[in-house]
C-alpha cells in the first residue's frame, strides 16, 4: 500500500541516551536511518534561521558552512560525477549494512547528496518569495533528503535534526509528516555522562580565548563546581523546553521516552514506540544487533556513583524534580 513516507525525528537533551533509541530503530527493516546527526536545519545560521520570521537579522551561514569543504570535495560535488556513480550502484548497496571503507563511501555519497540539496534550497530561499512558499520549499528539501536511495522504507529517521528550543510551529511544517521522539534521562546519570565524556569543560576546549569563553566565565567562573552549575542550568533549560513542546505538539506526533525505561523496561518501551509509530513488530528483523538493553542497564544506569560527589548530587536535586515531573507524565 502506498503511503507518504513519515519522518522520525529523534530529539535528545545532550547525553540523554538518544543514541540507544536510534540504534534500536536501526533494527527495523522499514526504517531508513540517515547516517550521523542531521545539522543542516538546526545549526546556527542554517535553514531554521533563514526561515524564522522572528529572527530575520540572524547571519546567513550557509555559504560559510559550504565553503569549509576541502577543494577536492568541492570539485567532486560540483562535477556531479558522484551522482552517476551512485546511481549505478545496486539497491542492496544502500539497503544493506556496510562496514569499513564501503561504509565510509556510502556515508560520503549520502552526504554529497545532502550538500547538493542544501545548496539548491539556499539558492531558492534567496529569491523574493513569501514565507509560506519558503516553508514549502524546505519541506520538499526534507522529503528529497529522505528519499535518497531510501528504497521502500516507510520511515526515514533523522537523528538530532532539532534543538529543544527550535520553533515548533515552524519545524512541524518543514518535517511534515513526522513523528518526534524525545529521550530524557535521570539527571544524575546524564550529568555523570557529561563529566565522563569531558563535556563539562567543553566551553574551554580551545586554548585561544574567544567571546563565548569570556561570557561563560563572566557568569560562572571556570572551576569544576562552576562548570557543573553551567551544565545544570543548561540542562534545566532543555528540560523546560521539552515540557513546553508537550503542550504544543499533539500526542500522536510527540512521544517522550526515558532512557531508564528503554533499558529496564525494554519490552514495554518497544511496544509503546511501535504503537506510536504505527509499526508492526514483525518489521523488527534484527533484534539485539545494535541495541542491547542489558548492556545499557549494566553500564549506563546508575553510573553517577562512579563520577559524582555527594556535593554534586545536592546541586542536582532541583533538576531531578523537573525530570520527575516529566517522567510522571510519561509513566
């Protein structure tokens, strides 16, 4: 039966475990997963900002974004020979899981297509056209990104195409038809993951002083405690935005799932997700190949005990209350 391909949008709140959900959905044969995180809409100065009527003066960064490619990449993309090459590849190349250099080639060809489509959309948006027409063009752009060698897949999965504060009334039109799933996580483990991965000091990765560093230090300082507070305030803001999205987006289009339930209550969570997406469980052809709930439960749930101090846990209390409010609504 023919149907309009639906976009699955996975939204995280930074180290929330959304990759686990992506891995689980990779195991379904009717979901085409676009490699990597999809930044072309959400990144500053890219499509979201070009479409937003509330942010008309935001700098257009598309040209700068595209110009950062290496000269060989620019020449390959401009020549169009890659399109002939990719068109000659069998359907199994795109449908089947690849590894090593073949996987890199597949990802590279998909990215070349995304860049080509982004360039075309940017050119179209530069014309003097009405805002609704621009949104229609952006929606067609998303359809084309998803259609690239998607085969007969009913769904296309975009990983992190949005930020929690992205303007919902705008992106709901751009990504239509869509089903959005947000993964939230116990703040203790989420902050522990931020500490473990070194994200806690991310504003200071560069040894060259820049404006964001100065601004952060002016408010928070730069020792561990102040950086922890910075991350807590940022997480609080993201969770508040997720709570607001729940009120704006219809229940049949927006689902919140907790990482803990995805690990400890895997079967129930899987059923909830399948019902939300409208997927028959028979499409789950590769169970356990990419996501193992037992491994997640063993390695990631309760990990805060290895990374956070008693003082850290006291500072997280207020965030836990906000998380509990969200979790109670999804229980």
